[in-house]
C-alpha cells in the first residue's frame, strides 16, 4: 500500500476476484475513506509520542493531620450507672465541660463518707507512727540509763575485787607472820623444855612458853581462816562482776529487743499509712471520675449510650466527639507495587468526592478541580485492605483546600512521577512494570555522560 517495493502483489495474485478490491476500485468515495484511515493512523502514531506523566493512583478518606485532632470516643474509666446527661448530639462543648454524670455501683465504694473515713484512718495511723517514734526514743533513753548503771555497778564491783585482792594480800602477810611467830614459839618452848631438863630453867618458864605456843597455834588457825575467807571474797567479787555483766546484758538485750520491735512496728505502721494515703487519693480521684468531661473543645457527634439508669462497665464508650480545631489531611492507600516509588515530601494531586472535578491522569496540568498536596508520612507495614497507607497534607504553595470538607469524605489522589512517551507507558502497562522502572539506570547513564 505504501509502494515501497517493486514486487507488486498484482503480478502474483489476481486481485479482481476479491469483492472488497472490486468495491474499493469501482467506488471513488472509498478513496476518501482510505485517506481518512491513513491520516488517522498517522495521528495515532504521532499521539504515541506525546508526553505522558506517570502517576500512582490511590483512594482514601479525609482525615486530620494530627492524631489528637481526629474524632474520638470518650470512655468511662470506672463502672457506674448513668444518672444525668448534660449534653445532646450536636452540642459544642469546651474542655472540662461535664457530658454525663454516673453514680457508683460497686459495693466497695457505696459509702458516701468513704473519703472522710479513710482520711480519719490515715490521721490515726499517722498518730500511731508518732507514738511508736516516741517509744523508740524512750527505749533509747532506757538503754542509755542501763548502760550508765551497768558501768557504775561494774566499777563498784571492780573496786570491791581490788579490795578483796588487797585483803588477801594483807591476810597472807599476817598469816606468814603468824607462821613465823609459831616457829619462834615452838623453838622457845623446846629450848625451855631442854633447859628445864638440864635444871637451868624453872618449870614455870616452861609452862609460860607452852601457853604462849598454844596461843600462837590458835592464832595461826584464826589467821588461816581469815586468809581463806579473803580468798573467798575475791571469788565472790569475781562472781559479782560476772553477775552484773550478765544481768545488765540481759536488760540491754531486752530493751534493744523492745526498741527493734517498736521500730519494726513503726515501719509497718508507716507502710499502712502510705497504703491508706494511696487508697484515700484513689477514692478522691474516683469521686472525680463520676463526672465524665470533654477532653478538648469540640462537637458531640453521637451519643453511644442512651437513657437514665443504664449500667456501664469500665472502658465503655459514652459519646463520640469531633474536635473543633483541626488541620485537614488525606489518608490514601496505594498498591504494594507502588510503595517503593513514593517518598516523604513528594507532590500529589488530590480531589474530593462531591467536588466538581475533571481529571486527566496523564496530563495533570489539564485537570480541573484537583488540589495540591505533599506526602508527610507513609506506613511501613501493610494495612488490612492489602494496601499501604500514605498521609497527605495540603501543599502551602498550591491553592487552598475547600473549607467545607467533612472528615471521612472520600478522596482520590495522584502521585506524579516522570514524563514519558505514551507508547512507553502502554508498553510498561502491558508488561506489568511499575512506574520509574528504569529511573536509576537512566540517571546513572546521564551521570556517566557528564
């Protein structure tokens, strides 16, 4: 058809036997149709070389940029029964405003004077701690007095022992002196007896010496008794020292035992005081939990519990509240194959459900009703829907997002990548290659050329 060869098909095949050839040859109007087809083919070929912006499509919802600005449910921290509602759905509440009041249902906290009674118990235990502290001081004084008395008694007993030693020494000397006297008296008596036999001494002198000897013998017995008694006094003094040591050691040990018992009891009482203080503070905080308040300024979206007298468990949701002040963002989800291609800080085009939009995915500049965004975060683990979550914030350099957007509205997004020819994009799509498949290789080649 393009006449690019001299080998004509008419020389090999008789074309006139085909009806389609006869129709086109006989009717001149089909020449115009043939030219239109040729022109259309040329235009299609040229169209394949037009630039096409690669992109990553995603869908998601309108959300808020910060977690504390998103809709939240207010829970009850304690079990209770609903007594009074202070708000209704759609009301605006400020931080700290009471939403609902609940009453107690647990028997451990039904006493209306529970906090006051617990406070009195704390005061009583604190007084007991002071009393045990005074008892410890008294026992310390008692131990000091016992030690002082023991020292005095011990010194007195030591002095008595010294006196006994001195008496033993004195009696020992006296005993030795009496022994000497006895020896002298016996010698004199024997001498007088011998002299009396020789007729040199009268009998009266012998009798006198005998009486004197008997007196000394009696005296030595008495002195020996005194010496033995002095030794016994030494032994008694030693025993007294041991008795005093044992007696006052027992007294000191008993006082120390009483002191340690008082200290242990004081510590135990202090522990009970701390436990009671903990209970007292818990009861006070629990009384404040009967009033469920707003954590921040916002609007009551929905009452999740209804009626009066309804019983609630710990952690039961009461109402849903939407913060009054928030920064809008878009939560979109992309396919796992596109996840490595998006990065924090990249530009994204976003449009919203219900907002008039005309989108040309390959020519974002020709689209209408889209808004600029910037990727601020992306999750590194896959979501339950099998896709990866990406958070998009408004682009401050682009036009402002609509103010009438509501949280939870549907959104679509396009992450813009490289500009490639249309034929390349078709070839990439047919082969299932991800966008930017050859990006790194192309950059390395351009760097090598430089």
